[in-house]
C-alpha cells in the first residue's frame, strides 16, 4: 500500500548517502551531489505519453522503489521533501527556461521548478532537475559573482526584477533560465507539470532527453545521440545509438534506469518521431 509519508531513510539509501544529516551547507551539498548521481534526469514518461504524477506516494514508488529518474517537478519535489524532513527551510520557485531561446525572444511560461534553501549564512539555490545542464551542487543565491562547482562555472545576474542563471560552456556563457523569488504553490507545479508533460510545443513529448552527472562526467542522451562532457561542457565523446540493444545498455549502465517500456518500444518511438520531422 502506497503512502504519502516521506521515507527519508529509503531516500538516503537510494542515493547512497550514509552520513549524518543536519540543516547545514555540508549536508545540503552532499545530498545534492548524491541525488544527481543516483536519480538521473529523464523524460521517459512524457516521451511515451505516460502520466507524470507529483503526489509523494507516486514519486517514491517511481524514484525510490522503481529505479527511475524524472524531470524537474519530480526530482526537485523529492529533494525538497528530503530537505524539509531534515529541517531545512525550503521555498519552491518557478523559472522560465532560456536554454534554447534566442536572446531577444519573449519570455515563455514558468515550466521549471527550482528551490531556495535558507541557511544561516544566506540563501542558496538548489536544483537537481534542469535537464539541459544539471546543476551539480547548490549555489549561493547571490548575483554578480561567478561560482565554481566540480563540473562547471555558473553566474547569477539580476536585471529588470529577474535573476538569470547562466552556465559557462566550451563556446561561452549560455543562459539556463530566469526566475524571481515568488513562492510557487502546489497548484502552480501541477499546471506546469501538465503542460510540460502533454503539450506538443515542449520537447519532452516528442524527444527523449536524459542526463546524469557522475564521476566527473556529464552524460546526455537526446534521442539516439549520446554525448559525454567534462567540466564546463568540454566534449569528451559522442556517438549515435544504432539499435534497441545499444539503447538498453545505455539506459542500464550509463543512466541506471529501468524504463517503463522495453528498449525495442522506446527505440521504435524515437525512429517514428524522427520520420515525422
């Protein structure tokens, strides 16, 4: 029988965290790192037109018990539940994605969930669910300074009442998303999740997107294209998956995911979608 009670011990075991916990920066950073290693970003459900459920019982069944990952609404909801259970003060925020948007294009809707975590030395940004460039550690919520993590360099810029988060890439800076500090309600996330998981105007319903940051490497899968990056997006390797068997191996060994459909079915959908473009 599923329950909405959050099981912190099961979550910590799932992400491989066996240290002591306290509402401090050391715990926040360690859990953030373990979380992204164990729970990859993956959009298999919207890609296969399966529902994305945000109630805690469903999230725990999928991410903790089911050897799955998820996207921002799932991954950051799980992280928030863990942090609040430990004793952190957490505020859910909403962002407007700019990763693939032309610089002068109008802002789109809030379709990304992120977290503000208040610590004694100030607020931090925690985000384990941005699938184009998964943040590998929490950042100080402080504009105007570059911040380095093990896998990247980031900066927050404040302009026109919005904060803009950018990541340094091999070819220069790239904006991830813009946001403000207005707290989001569960209903805001339900609406954003419904749109993001069902609309033909978002990538997840027609493109398989996966990412995992582990052992100093950033692994990305976009349909059949598998790439591995080093720090700041430096290219390491790239290949195109040629068969369902290759896809199965990558899902299992690179991303640590047991998919909700067979690799043959998923590969067939990828090929079919490519034929419609």
